[in-house]
């Protein structure tokens, strides 16, 4: 939606009083402010009055005035990677901190989202972010690390979880999701197999079906179509 509010209005007022809160009764997680060059603001700062300096102190920017509200289904690693990809695509390539550093950050975030990242890379990410901020020639490059740094600042435990536990709590990172079928709940209707685009689900009618993990592309079709809660995503 589009609303116009005066400076000094709190984030809480915008999200809950004006915006109506989170759909489906889900828990508020963070606000992303400032577009691809902005940062995330967690729940503890919801009572922050809107203002250029206030947002900057929290690691975000005003930008065009857009706010994206995120809930428990949003992964901070995935969000960070999404905005970083935009910055990398838009980089003119003139200065090496932005051109090379942005690509290095994206590669490391990609590995983390797939469960192949290493804990030592967390320090490398912070170091490269600092170098990009200080040495890039333009505002795009200087602000490229904002989404990465703010998500690490407020949600570093999610990064650690991806690396150490190979787990994405929101189920957003496909590389860390596994789909299985509960034989106790599966009635063998075959609807999941019909909807599977790569034919990785097999079985006999009225008997539990199985998913071939080597072929599964984790498209989520089976999970969405099952009416009996037999498909487990974790």
C-alpha cells in the first residue's frame, strides 16, 4: 500500500496501526528500509521514529521511503543474498572493491544458503563489507554491504545456523530443505506424483509413496498439493 506519514511516526505505528499488522497472525521479524541499498530493522526497534538519522543509526537508510515488512517465514540469509544480487548486477564495474568484492560476498552467501559455507567466512564477509564501504567510488558501491551487515548485526544466529546446523528455520533456502513422505499419513492418492515436474515421486495406489532425493528439485509442489499433511518439509 501507499501511505504518507510525517517524520517522527514510529515504525510500529506504520506497520500495526496504519498497515494492519502481519497477515495470518504471524510474528513480526523485521522491516527492510531503503531498498537494495538499505538494511533490516528488528522488532526491538519498532518504536523508532522515522527519520534520516534514526534509520542510519540502525544500519538502514530512508531511500525512496519504501518499507518491506518481514515475518517468521523470511530468511535473513536469503534476504541478504537477494539484495546483494541486485547490487552486483547493477555495478558498473569501474572500481574493484564493488566489482570484485560484491561478487565475493555473493559467492559466500550462496555457499552459506546451500549449507556448504564455513564459519571462518563470517569474518571474511565483514572484512570485505568494510572494504567495499570505504573504497568504492560511488553511493551504490558504498551502500552495497548494508543489507549484509544489518542482517549479520541483528540476525547472526541465522547465519551460524545455516553453517553449523545446515538448517534454514524459515524454509527459504532450497539447498537446506528436504522433502519426505510420512507413510502413516500418506493414503496413496498419487496426487503428489502427478504434480511433480521431474517425476521423482513413485508408488502404488493406496500405498505410501516415496520421494527420490537424488532427483528432487525442491519445487514445493508436493507439499502444496498434499491434502493430508503427509509431505514433510524440513
